[in-house]
C-alpha cells in the first residue's frame, strides 16, 4: 500500500500543475507610483450603463484573492488602490512603454526615467488590469495578457483565472506592513 501512495501523490501533484499555463504578459508602470506604501484596494465598479467587458465575477474573485495573498485589505472607504479591468474581444493597438523591469527601477532609488512609448498589437481576447492610485488620481500600473495561439476565452473560467494569475504575477509588491517586522509607513490624508 505504501508503494502505491507515493506514485499516486506525485500523479495528483503533477496533474494539478497542468491546469495552469502562464500566459505572455506585458506591463508598464508610472514612475510616480508609491508601490511600497499601499495597503488597501477596491475593485472598480462601472457607474450607469454596465459595460459587460468590465464586469466579471471570476476575474474579480481572482484579483481579490491575489491581492489578499499579497497582504492588501479590501476597503470601500478611501482605498489606496482602485483596480479595474477590461476584456477586449477584438484585436487592438495599444500604447505601452519600454521600461526597465519594475524591480530594477525600484532598486535604482526610484529614478524618474523617460517614458519610451511603444505600440503593442494585441490579439483578440486580451485582458487588461489597471491599478489606480486614488490619491494621485492616476494609473500607476497596468498589465495585459493574451495567448500566443489565440485569444483568451472569456467564457472559460479556467482561462480567466490563468489570465489574472499570469498578469498579477508581474505585480510583486507586498502590502505596506504585511511582512512581519515591517511597520506600516505613516501617511497623511488617508
């Protein structure tokens, strides 16, 4: 019996990994983002007529799960970050930026560099996730993913979860004060 348990466990473990396929992701960010000082977030809700490309329970749940994993608290009252997303069913040309990896930029004492624009041709079936700094009233980070062999199937929950995971894997900042021993920074006007 013991000889059967180990191979069975390995098969289950390996098959669970097959469900996740990392998608190619691009991201860009604002040099004015205070990435190490955010603690709270909320999901952006469209007002008025509901744009169905900006509302999806699976995407919202996946974003919330990832942000909680990073130590952020969801807050309706004056959150630091407002997170929005949009599903693009058609192909589009998108303005992105050639920038150093965000971790490299953070280590370089947050030097403000030039924004070198680049045109990005996105295939149909693209998911865009944007982080807005509520106090600065500006977008500070955005990630977008599409599959290499075609678009993301927005009717397939597994595709949606994979897309969110792939995108938010590029946002690697723990919430301020979340890591043990690191007290939250004091900020005025929260």
